[in-house]
């Protein structure tokens, strides 16, 4: 990731608009019959909070270049229309792989730089470390829904075994 990439990060108002729109759509979905019956529903509300956290952390001057590159790749995965569980086909359920990847990246940054670096950017209702723990508890089940031969599934499965 170079400095030009960081300069292209949406401005504060655009970030807030995206965050509010996504959160409003998620709330409506979660109140729907389909949303209420989805067993992963409690985790979907973490989507806008994790995205916001990654945006804020990638622009933090206390974060090294390698970590910024990792965060930038995770952000790209969030916004690219084609991923392993595409939102266009699966609706909000398609964000589950994004949540797992974002959680993995945030955990990596915390292990490398300490929790203070990312906690100061967290805007979610629950404590960040509690959210990461909740997602980690279901990540194996989510990963099992991703095609087995996909690189991200293999990478996350291997990293989970190594810990």
C-alpha cells in the first residue's frame, strides 16, 4: 500500500454516510422474518463497526506500513463485489466472510501493535475484544461454508490451527 492509496480513503462525511446507510439496512434486515431466522444475525451488526475500525486504523500514523497494507487488503475485500461469499448473491449473509477476515486482521494488528492502537478507533456497542472473541467462536463454522479450495479459507484455517 502506498501513500496514494491512503489519500483515496473516503473523507469523514463519506465514511459516516456509508456507515449510517449500511447500519440502517442491517437493522431493517435484522427486523425482517429472514433476518430473525438467520443464526448468524447477531454477528452481522459487526459489519459496519469493523469496516469503520479498519478505515480509521489504516489512516492512523501509529500503524506501520506492513500493517497498513494488510488492512488495505482487508478493506479491498470488503468493497470488491466478487468475493468468496458475495453479498450480491447471498444478501447480508455474504458479509460473514468479510467479518471473519476483518477479525483476523484486527487480531493480527492487536498482536503486533497492542490493543490500544485499534481500540481507540472502535465505535461498536460491545467492547472490541468481546466482539473479536464472539466472532472467533463461530469463525470455524463460517469458514466451513466457504469453498474448501479457496485461498482465504485455507489461510484462515491454517492460522487458526497455529494459534
